[in-house]
C-alpha cells in the first residue's frame, strides 16, 4: 500500500520572537495509506485542530514536512497552493461552510467551475454525486431552506466532486442530530469502501471515531497512541475507544 | 457605602468596556466617522448656496431658482437620511454583539441603552462638527478653484454662512437623536440571542412572474412619462418638474426592483455563463445584493443624473459664455489710435486678421476714408441676444455709399462717446487727404482664439475703453466688454452647476461606498470558504471587482439615460444653447471621478474581506 499522507517531524510553535512561546505540536509523525479511513482524536488543547489546519494548508508548521499525494504542502505558495486545495483535498466542516447565496447545485458545481470545466460535464457530474449522496431533490434549494444533515451532505458533495486525493473532516457531525450524524457517517463509510476514497476525520466524538479503521490519539502535541479496528464490529470498537480515552486522558 | 463603591466601579467598568470596543474596531470607526463627516460637509456645502437667497437671486436671472434649490435641499435631505441610516446600521452591527455580551454578563439593559444612546449622539455630534469644518474648508477651496479657473464673478458668496451652519447642525442632530433612540430601543427589545448572531442569511423571495413583468413595464412607462415631461417643460413649467421627479424616482425604483434582477437571474440560468469560474458566486451575490439595494440604487441613479446633469449644465453655461461672446462680433478687439507701445503688444498676439480704417474729425464731424473699406471690407454683427444674430459680411466702401446714413451711424458707434462728434460722410482718397482736421485710425483685430487670449488683450481693451470714454456695461463693439457682461450673467449658473454636481457626486458615491463596505464583515466568511475550496487569489479579486463594479455601473447607466433625456429640458427652455454638444466631456469628467470612488471602494473592500 502507498501512503497518501505522510507527516514527518512536524512541529508548531505559536508566539512572536519576543513573546512567550506556546508549543502546539511537538513532534508529530504518521502516515495515512491510500483508501484508509482514519480518525484523529484528542481533547481540547491537544493540538488536533492545529494538526488539521496544517493538513488543510490553512496553517504552516514551524518545522517538519507534510506530503499529501506527493506534494510537500509546506512549500506551496500562491496559485500553487490554491490549485492544490482545488484538486487534492476535499474539506467538510462542522458548520458546513456552504455559500448561502448559492443554491445547493451551484455550491456543488463551484469547484468544477473554478477548473473551467465544460458546463455540460459539470451538470452531469453534479447529478452523479448528488445521487450518490441522496440530495438530488434539494439541488435547487438554498442552504437556508434545508436541514443540517442535508447541508452536510451538500458540503460533502462539494468536497468530493473534484475527486480529491483525500477528504478531510473537521468534526463533520458536530452540528448534526444523532440520526443525521449516523447517516452521514454511514455515507462516508460507503464512500470509503466502495469508491476507495481516503478519509481523515478529526473528532472528539467516540461515535464518529468508531466508524474509522484506525485512530490516532493526540495529547500535548504528540501522537501518544494508535488504535486499529481490525475485524472488530463498530460497537465493540466504540467501547474500546471509550476505554482508551479513559486511560489515555488520565 | 459599599453599594456606592460597587456602583461607581460598575460604571467605570461599563465605560471601560465601551472604550475597549472602540479600540478593537478603530478601522471600522474610522470608516464610519469619515463617512459621516463627508455627508455633513456636503450637506453644509449645499446649504451655503441654498440658504443664501441673496446669492441665488443676484447671480441668476431665473426667478424660480430659490424653488429649485429648495427642491434640491429636499432631495439631499432624503439621500442624507438614507446614508445616515446605513451608517447607523453599520454602527449597530459593530456594537450589538459586544453589548449583548455585556447583557449576558449581567449589565442592566437600561444602562446599555443609555450607553448606545450616548455613543450615537457623541459620534454624530463630533462628525457633524468635523463635517462643518471640512465643509467650510472645501467650499473655500472649490469656490476659489472654480473662480480662478473659470473667471467666475460671484456676488454675496462666502464659505462661512451662519444659517448654513445652523441648518446643518439642527438637521444632523435631529436625525442622530432619532437614531440614538432607535438604537437604544433595539438593544433593549431585541432578544440577546439575536443580537449575538446578527449574521444575515439570505432568504429567497418568490416573485410572481406576472407581477414581475408588470413591474418591468410599469418602470419603463413611468420613466417614459418623466422624460416626456422634461422634454415639454416649456409648456408644463414647474408642474413638469414635479411630474418628472415623481415618475422618474418611482420608475427607477421599479427598474431596479425588476429589470436588473431579471437580467441577473436570467444569467444565473445560463449554464454556459454561470458555470464559468466564479460567475455563479458573483451572480448569487448580486442577486441578493440587488434586492437589498433596490431603494438605494434607484436613489443613486437619480442623484447620479442630477449631479451629471448639473455638471453638464455648468459646462454648457461655460460654453455659452464663449458662444454668445463669439457671435456678438467678428472682431476680437478694437484699438483707437494705438500707440507704438500698444502696437508692439498687439504684435505679440496670435492674430489672424487686421483691418485699419482712417477717419478725420473736422468741425465735430467724422469723415471716413472710403477706399479703406474697398481694400478691406468691413464685417458687422447686430447682437440680438440670440445665437444667430443678423450679420453683414464683407461690406465694401461701394456698398456703404449706397446706404450712406445707415453705415455712417453704425461706424459712429465704434467711436465711443458720440456726444461731441457727429457723422459726416465717406470721402474718396483725394478728398480725404485735402480735408482739414485731425486724422485718426481705428484698428480692428481678429485673434486666433479669443477665449484663450482674452486675458492678454484685457489691459489693451481697458485702456482703449478709457481713451474713448466707453461704458463697459453698455458697449457692444468691444468683444471683451460683451464677455464681461455675459460672464457676470452666466457664471453664477455655471458655479452652481459645477458645485452641485461635485457635491452630489461625492454624496452619492460615498453613500454607495458605505453601503458596500458595511456588508464586508458578513462577506468575509464567504471569501474564506472560497479560499478553502481552492479559489486563486486573483480570481477572488476579480470577482469582487466585478460585483462592486456592477453595483456602481447599474445606477450610472440609468443615470446617464436620465441625463440624455433630461437635457431636453434645457433645449426646450432654451436655457442652454445646444445642451448635447460635447456631452462626452462632462460625462467623461464625471465617470473619471466616479471610477475613482469605485476603485477606493474596491480597494478597501478587498482589504477587509481578503484579509490573510
């Protein structure tokens, strides 16, 4: 198996030259294999948000290297960075981040319009992805007119339509009720298993984490523990995670 | 005792909180404050004209000028109110979140209401004072500039005007008290949760297609009626102005509310356009923006037309000064018995033609050498106040002899104080030479460009006026004297046109700028999202430039249409000769200034929303 993400000796220190420094990430190393569904868990202040920001190219590490699909993202600047975001990563956020003045359809089509794809092809691809995510009926609606679960599916459709190398999720179920959350996680599992989409999820919710194949626990800026689901069913894995959190956090 | 200390501490705390809010949003407050100051300055500038009937009446020959200016004040008051309303919303958006937080921390709502009331009044008062000071300085600068550049002669005009100060102060204070009460009320009665989450989520408004179509038609018909009224102002008089204002204002509103929206939505449904780059986003923004801005944009298009119309009229009057002056005489200046020094000065001018006629005065009678006129035929214009006076061209001596008395009296008028000398006759060369009496010459010159060289010939003409005892205000043979009279008559109009045009332009453009900038905080989030999904920075800049550009462009387009039809008004009332001539110049000047505002808005907006 080849790795889609490789994080090597990543360190992140906040604070300007003469200010007191805060070390958010000390020395983080891990890899994500192609087609993997991986979760990163940690309490508030553990450094998981910093890690996600670095992976999603919103922030840069102080030192170390991050390779995504072969690109060293710490060295990307300007248009190359924008193009990398457009082609290589898909992103779903806790608060959906849909553009409220565009319809669902326009939201999903936007990343392809940016690539100057033929409008006919865009339309066809939007229809395809919305079928897959069961949102065909709400394409003409505005985000304000649909439910949280539907919004997150629309966001997922927008993230996936460019066929990114990896889908990054930042607490994607955080704003959803439990049944919508379950539905979304099932969909993500499907996408991962059937379409072999690599997914990296950052969460502190054990239920969401239990859908992953592997979980990395982060604490005080280092990855302290790794848990693999192997052939466990989801419920057992969930309990295992709960136990792990108990011992890891204390 | 303890309670008192606590209370005092509490008040100190509230003040501290209020000030802390100020510090965090210094840039926003700067935009707010400068916006308010500009509006107060412009209002004041307008009032220095409108609140000065003495100036208005002594600088124009139009009786209804005071009514027109009152109408202008009314329009300016409306737009200023709209402008202050936007500014106030901007303030409330800045503050509501932080005040809601204080409320959650247990601050008393009455106290918070007092605080926002005070804050609004203080900001308003400071801004209006600063505005009046700016207004005085700007009025001084602009009037000096205009007077120097355009040879304007203004009577009873001063940048400092007590009544204007008073009117501006009262008008702004009343509005600010109103807004202060409104703000205080809003903070007390709005649920905290709503205050905390002010972000607007656009909701789709459904429009009945039939009504929509009806609105488009109504808008166009209303505009047509308004334009028709302006083109028939010679029959309708002041009624026509009222009809035009009502129909054009409502027509513009309908057009913005329906036609432009229809165009945007039509574009949204064209995949080949909408699905290119950021088009769908830009159109989506415009779709919601236009709804939000309908009233403002309609008002701006009217203001745009008024401002552009005023500048066009100002330039038209300026041109008329030259046109009327130029048609009044074929000769640009005349010298009687010029000295060698004067002739030297004349040689330095750019002349295209010189005629010299000799005459002798014997026993109080004037005798002309008729051969001079055969050699160099004479041109004569009878000024009749119109642009097409009666002209006699190339009149030779032979022709003059046919109608001797007429030409003798015409030529007599070129000799100034006629009380001491009388017309004598035309003499051929031989007789002229033998005739006793003092010989004189009269030199008539044609310049390459009178308006360009009028200042050089001024001392020559003034000396000549003195020499032959001419009254500047009555003489119609010296072109410079005619210019002097016409300039005095029309430059008041010219000044008002240009001044109003610039003031209105500054107001409308600031208004638009303010409204757009006040939405920037809400938009920031959207641009963050676009960045995250991989939109290139240039594309974001381009999209913003397009969106703001459209919002600036639409009212400008409609405004220009208003002006194109509105200028009929000057044509039918013959107030300006050829109002459409060189229209590209005022439109060009205006668009350059307007574009400047657009660029500033675009720049500040980009700085705000694309912050790294």
